[in-house]
C-alpha cells in the first residue's frame, strides 16, 4: 500500500511540473522562437532620407548674413552670455582652429544650406550638412557613447507614434524626437552668442506632405543652457525636399 502511495505521489508531482513548464517555464518542443522587435529603420513611421534645402521663413537677418557683434535680439541670453559674446573675435577663432564653433548641433541647423539624410545602419540616422561639412548621428535604442564631448554631441533618437484617424488597416504615423547632450561649447549664432557644455538640445522632426507632392521637414528646436540662457529658447526650421543631390555643395566652416 505504501509503495502504491509513493508511486501516485510521484506521478502527481511530475504532472504538476509539466503543467508549470507549459505556463511559464521552458517552451514546449516545436514552439517557434519569438521574433526580435523590428529595428528603428524598419519601424520608421516617416521617411526622412534624401536631400533637403533650408527655406528661411523667419529670422532672416540673423541667418542669411552674420549679424554684427552685440546683436543678440531674439535669444534669451543672460548677462554672462552677453559678456562672453562681446568678446567675440572671428579672426582669433579662425587662427586657433575654431572656425566651426557656430556649426555645433545647437546652431548648425539654423545655418542656411542643405541636409543629406541617410541610414548609416538599422539603428542610426546620419545627417550631413553641406554648410560646414558636418555630420550628425542620431542613435536609436540602447546606445552609449564612451568618447569625449564633441561639437555634434551624443544624440538619442526615438520614434513618436501617433494613432491613425480611422484608417483600415492603420498606417504608421508619427514623428522623430531627438535629445543631444555632451556638447563642446560653441555659438548659437555666428556672431559669438555662446552656449556651454551643459546645453541640452531637444528636436522634434515632423514630415509634411502637400497635396501637390512637395515634402517639407519641420524641425522644432528647444535649447536649454543653465550657463548662458535665461530661459528655454524655442525656434522652428523649415526644409524642402529636393529630387536629388545635384545642388549639394559642401562648403567649409566660416568664422564670420
């Protein structure tokens, strides 16, 4: 009788263990593996690749030409920034190899010119500018930099999905949000308006399609700098898509 009880107990334990494995333990034999999540490139709700030309619809006097020293209008700088800006010397910048100080990420997109956007790999968007011949890398996912601060900084990117408006099947629709930190100091404006290494740049990249077929890229930039800005500086930049790179014209940085 005792042997029979032991045998029944063993069968019960084995059955319970098998059931537990089926619920949350090892997958039963023959079950297909869970596919990996789609890459940033595969899951992109909008296509930002191609050539884009800046269309200056605001701040023309500060973007199309280099403003004179001391013209700080429209940027909410503090007294320390004004003091630093008053010492701007483009000849000294050029002589010391710092002609590109206005071409760092917080100021680069405001300089008139063209962008060439491509996928460097499945998790990295590459943004090249012909103005100053600069390259920005927008990293998706769990990416960490181990190098020093740079002029273009470290940029973390994420797709922001928005729900469709009743379409079936639902299309992907959204925008891109990027956050850039670990910047070396530079200029927000080519006349020496400074930003510090504590600056954080947030950008919202939105794609607009006009009924006639034109595509526009609108980048809303949000600059925060506890060293030189009295408050957050928010601007909006417009770019129109071009059919190809026929007008791409790489030009070195200009100190003035």
